[in-house]
C-alpha cells in the first residue's frame, strides 16, 4: 500500500511504472492529474482509490494492471484517454461518473473480465477499439448523449447479444459491433422502449 502525502497535486508520467509489487494505492483529494503510464504494468495492483479532485487521467495510466478488479472514475474527469485501462484482464467493475464526455481509443480493450458498461448521459463519444475484445461484456447501456461510436469500438465482445442505441447517435464507425449473433435496436421514442 502506498499512501501519498496530502500535499501532492499530480502524479507524473511513468511515476510508478512497472512497480510489480504495488498492491493498492489511495490517491488524495489534492491530486488533479495522473500522468501518462503513471501505473503502467503494475501487475499486482488490485485496488485504486481515486479522490474527487482528479480531473485528468492521461494515456496508458493503468494499462497492463492485470490484477486491477474495479475502478470508480470521479465526476471531475472529462475524458478517459487512449489505452487508460488497456489489457486490465481482471477489471470486472467500472463506475463512470456523470461528467465524463469521452472514452478514448483502446481505453478498455482486452478487459476480458468486464461484464457491463453503463455509459452516463454526459458521454458523447466512444473511441476506436475502446472496448474491443472485452469477451465477457454482455451489456452496454448508452446514455442519452452518445453521438459517436468509433471503428471496432465493441468488436470481439463475444458475450454481447443486444445493444440499444438512443436516437442521439449520429455516427457508428466501421465494424463497431463486429460480433457474431449481435442484435442492434434503434429506438426513436421513449414509448418504444
């Protein structure tokens, strides 16, 4: 366990990269930014407590944290950048607060334990390959603000059998839902639900 000092305001790029024995970390209220690859390949990291003050989580911040089981993203974060949780194979529970506007390319790709993705109304864009090969992903709930779904965003999500797209969707990328047996429904009014 690492407990960071209350005075800490940012965690720099690669700060804890490849700290293979790091099991948990509590990030204090004064921290606003987690840098690129800050916890990259911390293969023993199971628990991360993100305080409400965080506004930025940079690319690959938690990539290859193969023991990470759950994460709650606070409402101050506006976007999840490229490969933020890439290949976190034990990540089964993700809580995304209202206020997040976009999910970057490959953000949750290869998170094979993830079973559900509930996207808040504030999310307008899901990037290319964002949830690719999340093989246990059985349910995706899009919020009313979603406008763009990137190429291959949900490709290879073998457990995904039904997706309901709200009328806010303006573009769906190539092979976005390239998954055998998937049924996609588009609802035009609340009454049709």
